[in-house]
């Protein structure tokens, strides 16, 4: 299984075998390059841990634990999780703030596995033949285990004694009006806009901490442009120039917009152009990498893979804009919703499904190219604020463009025509959607499509999706897509 995950951790591997368990880890070294190898262990050698992702509050936890006598052996964030769990057991998982998938064992027979509440870090498991097996990607598992494979649920932990238990869930926020008895068309105050801005700025600056070069994937859209604007300011204040990366067909909308944003912000910008033929040729590899056949995911993943390959030549950590559409109602189908309550429920449902959708693309593409993705919009502080904001302020209709609340909050950070640029899906703005849709639809006849579309529930939606589904079956035989593959509401 570790060999099949070598792409996720090109900087080394570690294992530890016990009588009752086995831990293995592939390392992508970001912090404490010399001393942070996993599995991690406590000084006594009783408690062991492997982890993927990042614990954002590790420094505060470390200070607390050191004051209680815990001795740390490295500077890596996961060691704070190790000592916290050593001291308080799996019940302490709710104190971890960040994105993580963890598995831990003790020499005396204990074991647990856990995943962050958003499902940002991937984790799959299979319970079969008196064994429970965990892994970060579908392709890690032996083919004979794949039919029983399931996503490990976000915000849950598992132990042999207690089984599966939730330890944290998304904040339960009821849709609210801006103020009691207020004008239904009331605008958010400057204090509200400043809170949104400050919360996201704080998230970006926290996520720029690393012992390796940090850059940003810049599509030219609103979300990545705002993240880049914050990161570029922070970099300039600290005496360095932020690297940014963009890809697209020559003169595509995204390439031109990203170039203008980079020039405006003074980043060290690099571009890669591709041809129609390249896009088409990369699709089978992309489907193998992202472990999905959803058309919207494929459209965005091909350029995402190419820009990540470009970025990996220069940096090891990349900031990405994932999560803004889900928190601030950026997708086109949200504009059809007129009810605050309905929009709030739809946003929550979309966020709960991200771990087998957009987050899967971000993780797999980054993992395949030796990068660590960091997503400021999905920092817990930003998520909790986003969900607490009145849904009324996120409705888009009439003269209100999608994500107008976020655009208002960052007035002055980007030129107006870029700040208010209409949204285009990454695959659309980069030129990938039309090229791939036309070609792969042509590989399936209408008769084939009608004969095969009901193989899934809901049925396959187009000849293009059937073409991707066939490629998926070829590269990942034995997988049950009903349990493992999320499918977009629009594409």
C-alpha cells in the first residue's frame, strides 16, 4: 500500500509493526525537514502516530503540553496531536484545529483512526476478513478489498472498543435575518465586511508558515485572486516575492485575467500553455489520479494537474481558493434559490459533500505532484464565520452578482473590473470544458449511451460522462462508485 502511495510522500517513508496493528507513512517534508519523520513516538516508545494534513493550533497545544511535562522530539505539528492523545485519549480529538487524517497505536494494544470534520484530508477504510484497513487513496488498497471500500466519515474516530463515534461536526447555525425587525434589503455593515476580511487575512497568513517555498495557484477567478492579494501583501511585508502559477489555452480568459492580477500585485508569475490535444491526452491519467469520473471534476482537474506540475518545480506548498463557492454561494445553481432557509440548507449539504467532490480533486492532484495544498477559506475560523452570516446576504438576484458579499469585503484589494469579473468554472475559463466535452462525447454513440446510462443511480447524464466512467472502471477495477464518487449538481 505504501508503494502505491509513493507519489504522496516522495521525501521518505516509515513503518512500525505491533502484534495487533501496523502503521505506515509516506512523507512530504514541509516542517522540520531533518527531524519530522513518521511514525512519531513519545519518549517512552509506548504511543505511536501517523498523520496526514496539518494541525493549525499545534503551537498553542505544544506550549500547554510542555508545561505539563511532555517532552517533544521534533518541531512538526503532528507531534502536538501525538502528545495530546497520549495525555487524554481519542476524546481529545475535538481540540485539534485543522485538517488531518490520523492513525495511532500503542504497544500495549490500543488503536484509533480519525478524520477532520470537513474531510479535507482523505481517509478510506475497509472492514473485511477480521481486519480493518485504512488508506489515503482508493488506489492504495488491494483490488480484492475495493468492493467493500468506504470513505471514512469526516469528524469521526474509530477504535476497536467503541466503534465509530463522532467527535466534531459543522456548526449548527440556523438561518437568521441581519437584525430583528430590520429592512429585508439591509446591507451588511462595514464592521461585518471588516470581520470577513480580517478573518480571511488571518487564515492566509497562518497558512503561509513553512520551512519550504510557498506559492499560490492563480486561476484569475475571484477566489484565487483574493487569496493571492492577501498572500502577496504578506510576502512583500516580509521581504520576498510571492510565486504564482497559471495555465490555460493561449489567450484563454483565465490566463489573461491571472496575468493581469499577477502584474497588479507584483508576484513572480509563471504560466504554462497547453493545446487541445494535450488536454485530451491527459484525461485517462487525470481520472486515475483524482479517482472520479464526474465531468465537472475532470474539466477542472486537467488544468489543475498541469498547473500543479508547473508549481512543483518551484515550491512545495500552494495556496488555493477552494471553499469560497460553498461558503458564499458562488455556484450558478444557487442563483435559482430565493429562500434564505433553502439556501442555508443547500450550502450546508454542499459543504458536507465536499470530501468526495472538490476537495478530492485538490488533494489528489496535489498529492500526485508532491505539493501540499492549503485552503484558507476552509480554515475553521473562516468556515464558522461563513456559516453564521445571514443567508440573505448570499442570495444572488437582480443586480447582485454571486459572492457579492465577499467582493464587497475586499473592495480596494483588486482592480474593480477584476473584483467584479463574472464567475467561470476553472475548466470553462481555462478552455478545458468545451474541448473535452466535444471530444469525449464523440467517442460514445447515442445508442451506447441509452443502453448503458442506467448503470448508476442517478443515471449517467451524458455521453461524455459515460466515456469518463468507462475510463474510471479501467483504471480502478472493483470500485463501487455509488459509495465512493461524488457527482456535481451542475457542470
